[in-house]
């Protein structure tokens, strides 16, 4: 096997913890001696041993003189755990193959320097593109200090998310809805607007077979703090709930929401004259500071457009059902005032298309993000 083959094994190991390591990256590692894997591991959760440590523990004495394959540069600093680079040196690893350098300023080449100074041969950049895609959430959060934002929508073939009378259950089939819950399980948080809460009273939890999956942090963009104290996101106790309000939200409503157990974030720019709306950019900055590294958006057309217009969306999951609904007044995935010129429209690149049951899932990245 070649370096690329062993690195693919490490990348697949890292995927075992998808959605579980935030705000840390997904990392996998394998240790190879005389062409045979003698140690393997992956990072499971923030605050627990890193992938290299698991692999070294499995390999034991066989790590001495062996090659380590790891999907991200070994850390060099004392955080929740000790520096992995020093552990690699101590174990007697002879060669280290790394998929990509860690962009974390606390590491950023320092781990590689420790290895090279100890006489370990280092090769970096093996399957780097795959490693970057694996850690797209971490890379956005650690470099921009903001969460990676994924906009999800489910629509008919003619672009409707509900009928003219407001009926929306269910446009897509069971398989597509299950995939949506799998996405909820992956990302840190789920965001909707107050309109969705008032119209549907959703729980915004993850519902997978046998109760599997974790519930994301629930975020409601609610400029006037109108979220009812009887809403499921307030009363069910299934997950943490954050209400984002504007500078004009009545104080008594904010106090009531906090007393009911919700966290309230005041997201507005005090220097602006209009304080009636939630400033989504400020909201994302505050969420990033709270170590919420990803936001999964299941909002309506107004919230979706506001996020797109503000340049905050990184990725789009669009489920398309083979149905034609029609209706001039029927809601669409992106509304607001819209873009006046086609040249201003948000374009997706690196698109993929997947069939899920009878529906189609189109996934793409916002161009230039």
C-alpha cells in the first residue's frame, strides 16, 4: 500500500466521530510497521485523547521505528489535552505522513517543527483536498471565528415549500426527511425564524430510529422576543435554546424568556439608527465565540434570503420533490426583496446531485466562500 492508501484509512476513521468533536476537528490516525497497521484511532470528543494518542496506545512498543499517518498536523500546545507532537516523538515514530497543516494559530506548523527537530521524516499534503472537505466546519470556525452555515430547504419541482394555504407536510418523502434528521445530528445548531416557531411550533430535535442522534442547539431569530413561553423549544427540555433579539425587543419579554430557561442574545449594532432587526453577522460572531462551530438553517424564505444577502451561507442542501404545487401565493425557499440583477444572484459551485427515495438532493457550496 502507498501513503495515499493508508491516509484514506485514517480519513475513514476520522469520519466515525462526525458531529461529535465540535469545536475540535475530525482526526484519524494509523500507525504502520513493515506494511502492516499496528495502531489506529480517531478523536472522539473535545476534551478526550486525540487520534494519535489512541493509535499510539494501540501500537505500544511497535510504534518505535514505524510510520504515523494522521489527517491533521499533530498539536503542539497544551489545551484540553497535552501536545500530541511530543507524544509522537517520545514513542519513537520514524516517519510521519500528514494530510494537512493545522490552521489553528496555536499549532500552524509548530507541530511539524517539533517532529522535524526530533529527526522524524515528515511528508505533508497527502490527500489534502479530502482532509479539507472532511473538516470544512472546523476550518471555517478556527479561521473566521464564525460558524459554518448550511442552508437546507425542501421544495417541490416548481419551487414551493408549501401550498397557497400553508400546507407543507410533507413535500418530500420519508427517506429525504430522514436524511434531514441525519444532518441535524451532524451540525452543532439549527436555526429558524420566529415565523416558523409561530406557525408550526416545531421541536427542532433529531428524530432517528431507536432514538439515535444528538439534538442540536436551537436558535430562533426573533427580533421582538415574540417566542411564546409555551413553545416546544422553550418547554420540552430536549435541547438548549437561544433566542436572538434586536435592540427593540421589549425588556419584559426578554426577562420572561430567560426565566423560562432560554438564552437570549442581543444581536444588533448599537451604532446604527435602525435597531428593529437582528443583525445576522453579529449573531454569527457571538455564536462563534460560544464555540458553536456550525449552524444548520431550516428557516423560511425571509430568513434564508437575509442570510444569503449578508453573505453568511457556506453550503446549501436543497431537497427537490417530483411534485408540482403551483399557486401565486405559495411560499418559496428564498423570498425577501430578492436580488435585482442576475449578476447579484447567489451561485453554487462544486455541486453534487443524489437521488434519495423519489426525491433529489442537490448540494453545493456558495461561490467564493
